[in-house]
């Protein structure tokens, strides 16, 4: 098969797919031939623009507004994908949410939001995705963060949820391998997206991260997407239950 059409006929669902890393993954999959269900929670305009970009590539695009921190909305999200596409071949768990602040001040709301929007959303999403995968198998990738093992400013709750997510990746990988389903994660360092706006003292932190990264810059969304899409490809069929760190050497 032409490598540029390696996802031809495949159907993918990307949570948080309207902006940032999720958008980059969705567009790269579309370029390679996949139809895309774009999940989002707030920004209708961004979702519409992403869907139009996918359609301009000659692929089908579905926009589904759903808060993946809510179990009922996760079910409705996958039901919409099933109705539109008849099933799925690829699931990308990318949506992220949380409250930034020191560990000494994490409250019930911040803790529950991070765990539910990140770890539980992946858990429930993977459970729903496998119901829609064909008998031949499927691919699942979760987008994690170096905050799962490295201390980022105010990232305690989200970092803990990402560590839980990576653990779930390993368990799903072991359980689903006999069914021909690959489950992996890509762990990104700082990425040039609007998500950085939520960090306190953003500009100061950015300079520190750039100084600590051998290349002297932070990542572009497309650089994280490239690794995620590789893990979703048949070329990565023997990679199972792994979290691939993509941080330009920052954590070195």
C-alpha cells in the first residue's frame, strides 16, 4: 500500500481533536487516508475549522461535542461515531483537563477533575472503542505528559492522572494484545499550544524549559502527532504497552 494512504478506509476518533496536539493528530491521520471523528468540549469554531480541513483532504469528518469527564457523554460520543462510521479502527485519547496548583493545595474538585477527565476518560473510552473495533483488531494511543514522572510547576494533580493513564495503557495492552489491538502512549514535553497559557509565569517557565532542552526550543504539535500516528500504524505492530517520551531531550 502507498504509505501516504496507509490509513485508507480507517475510522478514527480523537478526543480533544479540535486544537493543539489533537488537531495535529487528526489532520495527519486524515492526510494518510482516515475518516475522523473530532471530539471537543467548548470551542465550536475550532471544531468546525478542523472538520472542514479534514473534509478538504477528501475525508469524512464528524464533530461531536462531549465532555469526556462525564461517563454518559463518553458513551454518547462513541455512539455518534458508530452511527456515522459504522465502527472504529483507531482511538486517540488526547483530551486533557485539570486545575494547576501546588500539591499542598489540591482539593477534591481539582483532584476529581484531573482523574476523571484524563485517566477515567481513557479507561471508559478504551472500553467503548474495543466494542467498535473489527475482529481484525485496532489501535489505541493515549497522549500523556512528562509530568507523570517529572515535576512541572503546579502540575501535581494532572501529573498523577497521567501516571494513572500510563498504568492503564499497560494493562489494556496486555489484555487486548490477543485480540490484535495495540495500546500505547506518547508522552510529550512542553508543546507550543494554547494549553501553556494556563501555567503561572508562563514566559519565565518557557525560558527555563528552552534552556533545559538541548535544541533550545519546545515542541511543535506536529512533532508529537508524528510519533502518535506512527504508534497507530502497522509499522508499530510489535510495540505494545509502551509510553514513548517525546521531549527533545528536556528530561535528560
